[in-house]
C-alpha cells in the first residue's frame, strides 16, 4: 500500500502541484486549503503517514493544526513537515517546539522536499533497535518509549531520535552538523539552532544533566 501524504496549503497552485507530484511518484496524496477543511475532510479516514503543513494559513495556522494532531490518539505520532517563509524564523522555532519533525523554507525545490519526505518516512518506519539503558533511563527503540525511573516520558519523534543517537554513541562528542545529518538526514547549511532547541527540550523532560555541552564541539551523553 502506498504511503499517504496530506498537504495543507492555502496557495492552490502549490497545493495542487504537491498533490499531483506526490501522486505521480507513487504516494497517495490529499490536499486541503485550511486546517478546518483538513480536520473535516480527514474525519473518519485512516490517518496518513505524513502531514505537510504550511505555517501561514487563514484561520487555524499550521502550529495550531500540529498541536491538535499531537493531542489526537491516532495522529499523535504521525510525522509533520512544515512549509515556512524564508524570513519567518519565529514561526519555524514555534513549529519545532510544538513537535514538528522537519521544515522546508519557501521557495523550495520539489526534489529537496521529496528527499525530506523520504527521510522522515524512513526514520518513522526505521528498524527496531536494542533497548538502551543509561542509569535510571531506558530507551526502547522497538516500542519507541523512554522511561525514567520506570515512568513513561513523552517525547516527540525527533527528540526520541536525538536521544537514541546520543545514547548509542555514549561518551562521544558529536557536532551539531553530525547530529543534523544523522537525525534529520540531510546536510544543513543554515543555523544549527534546531539541534540546540531539541537538546533543551530533552533536558527539560529528562533532567539538565542528561546531555553535556562540549564547548566548541557539540553534545554528548557522558
């Protein structure tokens, strides 16, 4: 069965271009011009494998759509890619903090977006690994669960992947670029704030000392 993608974009030319393109390369694609239309149109349907959301939408914006998806049982773990304006840094930050898995800046190349889609879907369906234990912390890749002292800790998809990467390379200092390539699966040529934001979120959820900052290098789990 083909992977399904839902695109929410108010610019009809972009929306239809994406819907048509992803259909021609083997995906099932559905398009909506607003969050309200998407929630109504998707009601009762099997959730897709991926959402592509424009942030700047009339009415309900992309961040609010994401919050609603994350709050829903069936859609809570479905990956989300944001489409953002080049100058809208705060929108990108808000989206990542809300739990987005990636973002693509407009104007974008369709091949770049397809590469991001493949990377996110591949990681979402990646093979199960072993259970990693770090003191009172347990990282179960098969169940995609993290427990601290036996208590379940809710992480976003990228937070989990970042934690698993650092835990699997325990004691090794990884640069932000190395982390971006491993977790986000692409060469990142702009700011590396994405990594810093996710590290901050993990520290808030798991404790300030779970991840060390290695000055001038990046991060490691000691």
